[in-house]
């Protein structure tokens, strides 16, 4: 296969960045969950949608 | 309510205070914002300034030859079949003819050509017009041979968007896709 | 967007977990299609008979093009949500605008990087300053990076929302310039014309390109969903923290101390009592 190094770099960087971003989102969500009471975790049911 | 009755009240500050991000975070964000604005200004200057990428096609470059003089410019065209690899100024050079439609221009490109450089695949070259006739042109079957050639040192390939195996639409001197 | 059967301690729902699994499975299938089942771009020149094309570098097509299109989609969604912020003024629109802007910026960064990596073997250059397609894309990235930075500089959340919405609506004006640059300024860019408009692709290459849109579409959908939930939780956490702090402050302070703090005397309290 020609240009294998470029292909590995392009696909590798993209998958690592997207995967890292996904992991960061999941971990951030988990840490936030602990700060929010259970009845306010489901965003559809959260109060404050009519703030203004 | 009286001002002079009883002891001094304890100092409770119940005034609502605005929530604000940590000052370090704010400073960092402001610095980042300034860097981004600086980056935008840099990009705009590079884009609008002399470094702006612009290329003539071969016909324009031939037509404007006297105007362009010995100044450097970029030109796009399709290399014709038949290349000569030679020595020039102590380094390797590729000699070929560039075409756009029925207009031809001879090229002496200093240094290694692009990896995917092929006859029929449009390239953008950077260099200047030079008077003369390199002897290597004798090896080309379709040289322009008009007493001028393009002496170039920067080559990029301008690929088309055709991924079909037959390549039926590719004309020998077609414009870049 | 949210399911109602979240496991305690996660932002996932049955739907989003299924979406994530399907996206991952699609990525595996796309890898097989892109690297093993499709062939390299090798064409025979009609007059010289020589081989030419992008050879195996063409496999970047299945990565770069869908990410670019989904980047446009994310930023357009951000612009639509920003209109919602200015008109409706509800948190939902702001969280949506913030989420799509962040996901779009990640994609835009990757589009620039993968474009550069693809450009090296195919164009013979990592980057060309002054190339109108590259420059307008870089400006788009800087604009939305600025949008994200701006959101961290303002202290007033309502002001922050409105300022960010205006910036997003200005930034999104760059998208037509990015997209049309290859047609409007053909002699100012190395970038090829739109692959999708002219579709000079056939058979398995075309199928794989379409499949890559589906795959990265699922990935971006999942990321946006998760980012939205994180954004919503951030707001809920702040609201909850503020509510708890007020309740704590109240519980720490007795009625007598409160009266004293505001200068009310025992006599006045007695007079006021029935």
C-alpha cells in the first residue's frame, strides 16, 4: 500500500482526537452527575427552561 | 427602625454577589481570545498581502510575458508526455513542456518534482521567464521552442476530483478539475 | 434527545448507548471498506497510457470529506440555535449552540489536519499560505475557537449567551466562502472542485464515501448528544449549588441574628407581635 504513513497519521490522529474527546465528555458527565440531584438529571424534566 | 438602639448588629453581608469564573481561568480565556484575534489578523494579512496564492494559466503567462518580466509568478498547466531529466546549476532538473489548450511553454524545473508528478496531471509551478533555449529541449517532441522557458523551483500538483478508473474525461491539455 | 432510563452516575441512556455501539460498529465496517475492500485511485491516461491518480492516498477521502460536511452541519446548527438564543432566550438553545460549536470546532481542526496530511503526498505540500480554501477554513476555525474562548471570559451568563450568539451568526457567514471558494476562485486554490457536486466516483468508492457520511454522522450525533447533556448538567449543577448555598446560609442564621443584622430590635419585634 502506498502512502501508508500518511494514512496512518491521518486516520490515527482523527480517531485518537475523537475518541479522547468522547472519553472526556463521558468523564465530565459522570463528575457532574454527582453534583446534581437525581430529579434534575434528566434534562427534559429539569426546571429553569422558562428562565426569562 | 432606630439607629441608636441596642448593640451594633453583627456584620452579615447578605448582599448577592455575582458569580464569576475563577480569575485565572478568565485571564487564560482572555489571553486565548487575544491570541486568536492576532491569528486572524495574521491570516488576513497573509491572504490579502503579496503572499496570496494566485496562478496564471499557461496562455495568460505567455500573453503577459513582457509584463511579467523576470518577476516570479505562479502558473498552472498540464505537463505534456515526454520528460527529460538533466543537470542544471549543479543539481538535478526536469525539463518538460506545459500546455493549456493549444498554448505551450517550456519548463526547466530545478530540484525533485512532486511525488505524483505525471504527464497529464495539472501542476502549479513557481518561477520566472528566462530567455534562451536549453539544450535538453531537443529531447522533447512537442517543445514550444519559442526562445523562452520557465525556470521554476516550486511545484505542487493540482489534482482533479475524478476518481473513476477509466479517466475518460481527462483531456491531454485539460484544465485542472 | 434524552432518554428516561439513564443508569445512575452516567449521562448515557439506552438510546444513546445503542447509538454509540452502532457508531463504533460502523467505524469498524468503514475501516474494512476504506482499507481493504476499495481499491487505490489508479487511472490510465487516455493518451499516454501511463498510470496516474492518487493511489492509496485516496483513502483519506473517506475521512476528510465527511468530517468537512459534518463540520458545516454542526456550525449551521449552531447558527440556528443562536437565533433561538436571541429569539426564545431559553437555556435549551444556548446549550445546543454551545454543544454544536464545540463539536464543529473539533471537526474543523481535524479537517485542517487531515487536509494537510492528505495534501503532502497528493499536492506535494503540507500547507500553502494564501490558498483561499485553506485560509477561509483556518479563519472559520479561529472564529469558532474565539466563540468558545469568549464564552469563558464573560461573567454574566445572559450577556455571555447573547454575545456568543451574535459571534456565531457572524462566524457562520464564512461557511459559504469556504464551501464555494473552489468554484469562485479556482485560480487561487489547489483544492479540487466539490467531489459531492460532480460525483465523478463510481461503484464501491461511491458506496464507501456514502457509508463514511453515515458513520461519521452517527459519531457526531453521539458526540453532540453527550456534549448537550454535559452542558445541561453544568447548568443544573450551578443552579443546584446556588440553591444549596442559599439554603445553607439561611440555616446558619437564626431569626434573631437575621433581625439584628437588618437592625430590628426586640422591642420592635414585640410591638409587631399581636
